[in-house]
C-alpha cells in the first residue's frame, strides 16, 4: 500500500500501514531513536490526513508484523470477532473517530464493539485525536473485573498499595501497607515488586501479604510482581497466590526477551484459577506494559512504540485480567522525553486499553533523568481520573525507594477521590467504614494509636 498527501507545496509518500502509523504518531523520543518518526510536523500532518482515509478493513489485510512471523499477530487476527466488527466495518479511521465521539455511542455500544477492533485500528484512531478526545471516549467505557472485590464500576477509583522495600524487610513492608490502608488505598491490590526476585523470596512475601489480608478480613487481593515462572513455582510449593503478574509486550520477540510466550501465560492462568481463591470473581491475571519496551528489547520490527503498546493490550485481553497497568514513564527519556510526551502517552495508552475492553490503570511516573517533575504527574493523574482510569499506584511519598523512580502517593489517591467524588471498590469501601478508617461519606478519619492496624507495625 502506497499513500500520498500534500501539505503546502510538499508531497509525501508513505510505504504501507506500518510506515503511515509511525509517521502519524505525535512526536516522541523513542520513535526518533528507532528512526520511524516523521521528519517534521508537515510530514506528520500529511500522514494523519492519509491515515484518516484508510479503511478499517485494511488493518485485517495488512498486518504491521507478518502473521507467519509473530504469534501476537496471529492471536490478534485469529481472535478477531467479525460480528462485533460488522457495525463499523465500512468505516475509515477518521470515521471511526467520529463514531466513537458521537453522543449516541455509550458504554454498552463500546463494550459490544471492543472484540471487533484490533489494536492497530485503535492505535490508528488515537493518532487522530486531541487529548480531550482521548478523555471523552475513554470516560464512556466501563470495564468491570473482580476477585475479592469489584473493580471498575462507575463512580469508583481504585488504587494499588506498592509497599516496596530495598531489602524486602517485613517490618518496612508492613509499615507501608498500614500507611496505605489508613489513606483508604489498596482495593486494586497490595502488590510488591521484590528486591530479591527468587522463588523462596516470592513465597515469603506472599505469606506476609496473605497474613495481613486475612487477619483483618480485607476484601482485596495480593500480588508479588515476580516473573511468571517464579509464581508457578510458588503455586507448586503451596504459596497463597491470588494474582499472577507478568510484564508483556506487543511482539513475540519482545515477549521472548521477557522469558515468556502465550502458552506460558495460558498455563499460569490455569494454575491460578485452580486455586479458587477469589470470592466475588475469577479474574486472576495482572499485566504491566509500557511504551518503548519492544524497542528497548530490539524487537520492534520498525513499528512505532504506541502501536506496539496497543498490541500488548491485544495480548492482555485474551487472558481476562483483573488489572492492566501502563507504567508510562518508567523506561526513561530515551522513549518518552519529557512531561508533555509522558502525558500524551498516558492518555493514549488508557484510551486504547479501555476501548479494547481492558481494566486500565496507570503508574503515572517518571525517572529522575527525565525532563519531568511532580507537577507533570499531578496533571496526568488528574486528566486520567477524569477519563475514568480504573486505578493508580499508591507509593509512600510518591518515591519508590526500591525501584528508584517517582510515582504517585497515597495522598494523591485521597485527593482525587475527594475532588472527583469517587469511592473505592464497594466491598473495600464497606470494609474501610467498618474499620473506622472513613466516615459514611468516605472521608478519611484520624487513626487512633490503639487501632488494630497500627499494632501490625509493632509486631
């Protein structure tokens, strides 16, 4: 496929969908690093004009990575739902944008449409949207999942307690967990990134989390964010595994660099389901993603990083996850240079994931060598909350002392819930009230020194 457009007196030619998608992307350092970005704004506008006129059917006929070479492509095309696609099958990318933004299309219509859209279609339409458009459409989507509580209901905003510790010290972890709970956080999950990523260490951390959750009858779920093979080994040892975590990407080669393939994820999901630890649902998978992961692994196949990120969501939705999280600024400025690029990427990721039918959260974050600061995080977090983001990270002081990056804090969660009149998951919300941590309006209450939770930090 060859596409041409003229902007001013200059004509531009694009060589197929892969080239067109890359050139139509808003500027970001990762695409420049890989050599696929538009050379200037005129070429970018020309690409967007061409992309608007591409028929959606073209993405089924011309995969950005060949079907024979990539199991992610095969998964996307083999699971595509023609019946769900039928209502929009005659549209172009530009017309799909208008359709998604129309007042007549609401949550039910978007849920029905999701199985009929491929990640490439959704990535394409996002490239034609302003930030407000991304927010407007995503806010119409409601994706509900459940394990021990129900995540993603309208009017709700959830959070993950991230009590990381540089030495996996149980006392330090317990202190961070209690700190988060007293701020009303933790309904998405209590999830630890282990400093010592071993099977034995994973089992020990899982038992710490399980003890806290069951001692206080907290309607939430635990997760140790270790490699999926460690989680499988922990299950074999009888560890109390709630959620299976894994980082995933949008190409077979990138996933191979993570030490995984689709068959391994199928095995892990089946193992977690066999434990039957959920009380209100059986969504047992937790995935994390991030723009630039394929390029950093040398596995991008010349595809732009935002389209590859959307393809990772095509992997995620096949496994019916409880949570999906784009760690939007974590890889570094080589891929998202500054606060502006991080903000745009976060809104794109959230939009693409929600339209594809995923329970999207976002780790609104940046590394210390990026051209960004906490005000940039405040801006993106607030925009995503307005867009209906399912959950955010709760990190003590917004400073992860183990992973050494800047994220969002327990205070930030409390601010957004109060400012936007959002509550945590209903089961968790009820527990907070029964435990004397919030009043009947969901407002945080002072925690007495003799509160049972506080005793955990002394034991």
